[in-house]
C-alpha cells in the first residue's frame, strides 16, 4: 500500500515512551481518519527504507502542522530519523506469532518453534506493550511446564548474540535478587578469575532497584563493552564484570522484563528462561544460583525457594547446564551501602581487606565463590569457601580486580554523594527487623541509581542494641531536592523501615 | 506525600492517548528523576482536588519549560484541567485489586468480591493498559468457569447505572456480530414496541467495524440520551434505540473491550459478562441472542456456536435472565449497505416497504422479532415471525419507528456520501463467496464510521450470476482522499473480496 497519499514529513517532538514505539499524527490527518484510532491502532511506518510497527497517538493541538508526523524517541532512534525525513505509512498485517500467544491463552502447549516465532517478533519490537503483557500473563500460570521453559530458553538463546570460549568449563553465578546491597559479584569474579577459571560475567542495570551490578561496577570502571572487548578482557584476565544490555545476549528478555516489572509479577518460567538463556549465550557450563529467602526479599519462604531450585535444576539438565543452588538468608540487606557508589565502597573494603570491612558481604561472596570452586572441581566438597577466603586474604583477588578494571578501561574510585543526612535511633532498643523494600525506596528517592553517589549507608544490622541517638543509617544525595524528597518519605514510614524492639 | 516540591504547572499539549491516562514531564525534572521512568512508572496526580493514576512519559525537548508538566487528553478532560493549573504528584500505592489478577494468572479461582474490587478499580481508570491486558488474558482461558462469569457479570452490573421499568417482562436482543450490514435492531425495536412490549435498547458505536447500531441510528435521530430521557422515551413509546456508552450501564466493560480488540481476542467469558451485564442493567428479563455463523464472521462453526449458546443459557439461568439463542447464516453481509447512512437507508427501505427493499434484512429482523414475541408470550411457538411480519406490512412498525425518533429528538433522512465509485464484474460468473472482513475494510477506508455517508453498497449477493461489467458494489465517500485510499486497497485485494466462480 505505498501510495503517495500515505506519506508525511517528520518533525521531532522528543516524547520518550520507553520501549514501545509510538507515532504521532494530527487528528484531522487523512491517514489517521482512515486507520481509525479508537482501538490502540498499530501501523507499519517506514523511514529511509527501515520499517517498524508503531502505536498511533493523535495530536489535538498545533504541535504538528498539516502534513507532519512525529515519532517517540525510541522509534526515532531505531529508524535513525532526521528532521523533515519522509515517513511512509502502511497497513499492519497482524503480527503472525500472536496466534501462538492466543493459543497459549486458551490453555494449549507451545513448542520450540512457536517460541522461536514469538521471541523473534518480540526482539524486533513488533509487539505492543499490551501484547507483551498478554504473552507474559499467558505464560505465568502453572500451566507452563518444564518443556515449555526449555523451549522459551532455547528461543531466547537462538535470537541473541553468543560467546564461545573453547574451554571445557566456563562458570557463572546469578542471584535471584530482591536484597538491597548484596553486591557479591565483583568479589566473586575476582576470586574465581584469580583461581584460574573463566567467568565471563554480564550483569544488568537497575530497573526498579536502587542499583544493579552494572551500575555499581560503573562507578569503578567502564562496563559498556562490545562483544569483541569482552573476548579480549576475559581472554587476558579470565573474567569480566560488564553490562549485559550492551551486548544483547537476550534482546527479547530485555523487553519482556520491563513489562513484568510493570505487572509486578515474577513468573517462574520467564525468570528461569531469562537467567539461563543469558548464561548459555555467555558460553557458561557451570552456574551457581543464589536464592536469598526473607519476608521482604523476592523469595519469601523456604518452600518457594525449594520449588524454584527444582525448576532451575530440571531445566538446567535439559539444556546441558550444571547448576548448583544456594538458599541463603534474605532477611536484611547484605553489606552496608545501598546505591551504586556506596555498594562499590563496600566491595572495595572487602577486596582491600580494609579495617571494618562488611563481614556479611565477605562471608556471602566467599560462600558463592566457594561453591563455584567446588562445582568446577577446583576444591573438594565442603572446602570451597575456605579456599575462596585464601584468595581474598592473600590479596590476589584485589590484584585480579584491579587487572580486570584496567582491562575494561581503567579503575576509578567511587564517590559517595556530597549531601548527607544521618538518621538516629529515636529510643534505645534492639533492631528486630529491617524492611528491604522500604529501605530500597529511601535510596531510590535520594537519587539512586541515576545519581551514582546517592543511596543509604547502614550503620547497624538486625540483632544489634542501640542507645537513643545512636546512628542507624545515613542518607546520601547529590542534590538538596532529592535529599528532602527521601526525608519526607522516611518521616512518613520511619517505624516500618527499621523496627526497634 | 504532599510536599511543595511535588507540584508543577500544567501546560496543554493535546496528545490523545485514548483511554489510558498519561502525564508528561521533562527528563530533567526532579520528580521524574526520583520516580524513575524505566519501568512504565505510574503516578498519582491531583489537579484541583481530583486525583487519578497516570503513566509517565518523558519529554526530551522544549515542549515543556522547567516547572511545567502536561496530561494526555483523556486525563486533562477527566480532571477538568485548565492551562497553568497546579498539578500535584504523589507516590502510587500499588492498585490493590491487581493481587486478584495475579492470583488468577497463577490459576486460582476468583469470587464475586474479587471481581467487584477489580471492576471497581477498572471503572475508575486505575488500571494501565498493560494491567488490563493481564486481566483479560488471565480470564481468557478455559480455566474461567461459569461461576466466575456470573461473578464478573454481577460486578459489572453493580458498578454501572441501572434502569427499572416496574414491569414483569422487559425484552432485549443482542447480535454476537462480525457481519457487516445486518442492521436489524431499529426494525426489531419498532416491531416489538408496536406489539406493546417494553424494549429499552442500548447499542454500541463501532470500535473496529464500519458502523455500530448507534452510529447508524444517529444518521436518523439523536442517540446520545441521558438515563432520564431514556426513561421518558421508553415510558412513552415502549422502546428506544440509543447509544449505551452515554449512560454508562457498564463503564468497566467500555474500557476492557478496547484492549480485547487490540489483542484481537474474544474471550467467551468476558463477552458473555459484557453482553448480559448490560441487559440486566437496562432492566431486561427476556433476551434473544443472534449468533451468525460463517467463515469470515465472528463465530466460524456450528460447534463453536453451540458451545456459546450453552454458556449464554447457563449464565443467564444463574443471573435470572430468560435467554433464547438463534444460530443464523453469517456467510455474507445482511442487507446492502455497509456504513452508517447506507445501513440506515436499508432500514428505512424495509420499514417503509419500499420497492426493492433488502429481503434478507427484513427476513432476519422478523426472525428475531418473532422469537422475542414468542419468549414474551405474545405469539405461540412457531408463529412469531409471521406475526412480526404483520406489524411490518401493516405499517405500524414504521409508524412506531417515527414516533421513537420524534421522542429521541426528531427524525432526519440519512444521506449517502457524495462521491461514488462503482465496481463492475471483471468477467462473467456466479458469486461464490464474499469476504465479510475485507469488505468491511473497504468501507472503513472510505471513511466509515466517522464519515457518516461513507461505506459500501452491495448490488449482488452470493449465488447471483453476473455478466461482465455488471455492477457488483459501489463505494461511497465524502472526500477524494478517502475514496482513493479505499480504491488502492480494493485493487490490491480485489480477488479476495468477492470470488466469482
């Protein structure tokens, strides 16, 4: 349907709608009128030979003149559009793979080929947010079996980039998350690489948390590496700590995960496929999974954790990954800092063996590193953690960390935010409970993760006795507005954040 | 969290995002930064004491100045916002009823109370499109049983407005749809009201079709009546033909239906709840449901129709509605016109008994009217259609229709579009098949339903023999652009629209 009446001129408006592509037209535009715009209309749009599918929004003002159209920022970028480019509109043939999604909605099983169709279309941006939500929901139920998780995992691997290390054993770790702080990864990678193993670690940025491993690592070294650079760093040092989003190991997963967050669901099937597809794409053979369990962590009971462990192991076996699951304490944050730079300072304190380093973080990191040494055959069962601790105490882990940072583009010291607000105990008492979620919110309101120095520094942990006026934690910020924003929330929720008994 | 730093000034931008509310902020705005905008952030926004939930979009241009924010058209309207009003931002407490939706995702049953919570939040605009899609998907599977359909139906009735006629028998009709033309409603209502029964008919406007009954009726009389006016018209004439959307008999359904269309699914449970809740809210006791079956109709097989009939009757029994289902021929359009005015001209030809009136439309309308007369006890079984035909032939149906139009605000003659394009048979042959969906698309491209005179007028039906050059159908339009737009599509799809054998 390429008719001259189907073209308009582009004007930049700068509307950022996140990942879903939007196209803007005047309400009196003939294309708009013929397509109809009552039912979340989707259109095929072409600029300079590149074609995407976009959702129509209508402008009832003079932001656009007659004959003009605009695109949301993500669409503008992917089409490499420029001011005054010609934009061509075509009818949308319905996204074919949505028929599989509908079949799943009605309770049918999907095979590997169906997942391949869906994941391929998702990765090309053909699904609207509404369609993505339908796919995620249809796969969320316990009507999604292990064979389907395997199919979804394989489809995610097939669509993305892949790394190959020509080694028999390549190790990795993953934490199911939900715990602020808990920044074990840089320590684990340093120990494991120092032990001579290969660990090509890709991590994510925060989506709804105050910091992801990639955000924290970025305060110490560049993390935005290409596949070629990752190959060089890992080839040279045995390990890396980089941002996975830059190399698109699982592009569809990056898209799906945002809708899952919006729906506040953690579908077991999607989560396992998401984690394991990235491990396979990174070339791993042996993986340790950490599942923290706690009332305000992601996994809230031992029973739930055991179920998850079973799923991970079943799917791992079917796709040829050796998996070891650790179920750990998720009742409170691990380490003291919450926020990119504050967590990085914890990591450095452990690696440099500074006085007063956070013991719980060192303990958790060596537990995970020990497990990896054991499954990779570098330590006998039960002796892994002691061996990991040796690498830490001897300073070789710190040396390896510096070498990895240098290879990634150079080490730098993280800096905590210049503005501080100390929160003192209002009465004497023992800390009975810390709410992970509310504390994370204080850190986010103070500016984390986009302000790298912002966040929360805990001075006390569960079980500790405090006198009235003892420091409980400090909020760090980079701007006064953000500091006051987090204080307002703090004052409202104070009794829920840290409970004194 | 009502802190002075949480306010901005409103500026009107006129971005129409349909029903989902959006709020626009500059990317460097501190509220934007603290809330984060990576994960389809939802915010509570308050203007002049009215509060809604809106999805955040970020502006990376100077459409907004520092300190300014904007709202999408639907949000602007519902908040009765004006230029420079103060807008206050608050944290969104998660929509509580989404926990029921998540429970349903995981395969649990929902009770009436859960549906009440969900439908109440949906009707208040608290659900984002992504959340609506999750709800619809979770309820689409065959894991949604009759008890749940009843719960959903009752919740929809409880939330909306209601009519009460203080009569033992109040009748209604509904067509499951998917067939262009097929505008039986104005004829059926006229016959039934003329027979002395009460039929308070509310109809919908087109969402993805070239015309809804409300669009067609609007070319002959006002349809945008208040509850009070409906009471007066029905009290006076026994029947009405009005737009249901104006009176909000089922406000949640109006919202859900747009997302269903976007997902291209017709969940049986949702559809039955949608139809029956509106009938109960309108005060009906006896309802005839027409299910046209055809390859390109909504219901494609007798088996599917039988299943649907069973569901309608089961749910109807549980909520106290007497239901009679008619399974009819849906292989081709009924009547000649497709588009608001063209369909209205068909309706008038039947009511006025004009020469060459469309026989199939008269036949279908009297079949339905006859069934209503039978279930309401106004005709013995098997004699309803003949009796309906008498009302039509005697001119009393036409008289009643004129009286209803007068009561609704005055009768007017519908006008077909001034531009016409006749499509002739390219060869001789018999019409083997007409594709309802493609023909509807030709009508929509020509401007229907927003251009009331636009659409398609069929000159021939399935089974008819044509000589080369005989007229097959005429496209009507109101603007040359729209006419050419539909001709381009027609030329591409010609052989698929009407097949000659």
